[in-house]
C-alpha cells in the first residue's frame, strides 16, 4: 500500500500535476479555495515567501496591496502550470525552482513564510532552520494542514495524496519547529469532520 501511495503521490506532483486542482477540489468537496484562504488572516508584513506553491493558486491572493511575494517550488510541472496561470491573469511574480531545505535567499529577508498543505519537506528539521534563517526578527511561518476524522479507507487514501498529514506528522512538525527556535500556536478553522488547521510559528528573538 505504501508503495502505491508513493507512486500516486509522485505522479500527482509531476506527470499528473495538471489534475492536482481537480483532485483537491473533489477531495475537499468543493472547499479547496476556502481551505487555502484560511492562512491569509495570519500573514504579517510585506515580504512574503510561499514554499511549495504547487499550481500557484495562492500566490495572487498573497500579492495584494504593497506585498512583495516570492514563490519556491521543486516540481517543474507545477512551475509550468503556475506560469500559465499567472500569465493568464497578467501577473508577474518572481518564482524559483528549489528545495525548502536549502533556500536560495539571503538571511532575514522575509516577514512571513507560508506552506499550504506541504509535502514531506515540512518534517525535515533543515527546513525549519532555513525558515528561521530567512525570516526577519519577529517573522513567522504559517503552515496549513487538514484535520480529518473517521474518513474510511478510500477517502483516507485520497486525502493523504493531497494532504499528506497524520497525527505523527503534526508531532514531528512541532518538534522541528521548536528545535529551530519558534513559538508555535494552532488555530482550527471552521467546524465539521474536515477542517483546516493553521499552525503559526513565530521566530523567537535571539538571546
């Protein structure tokens, strides 16, 4: 089962990236856009980095007002989809292809780093050390996940293809966040069996 999951996951982020939005919309029962937007009230400052921007749906929303937004995404297929999407909206937002564990940015340049429904990079302590390095004093990381109760085996598989989080994931993220020098708070948005979980990790001041 795990090998099947890993294969489907790889396909969804690469060869089948064109289907990602449709799969996400179906699995979320049409609430996909609302779930993504759950992060927006927690964004602070004008220098924003979105890590793992996927098909780029959140980038235009983050770029409102005077904000300067940058995106980083490892998947070439997702990069192409995002480029087409932004071009159709006549938007030009800087994007780079790269990994969260080795961000190609200077120290202390971002006010907020956002990760919506992140892949396994969010479990890597190197990711959070990089976030701490690139955030300005008082900056914050926002991580959006989904909490799911009693989904059944099929829905559980579909959910974890799009939202690869488990209770063990949350625990691992908590440990990595604290280890990188962040103070962490959780905010469950809405009600029902399936709800967005917004994790806000604030960078602690150096002693």
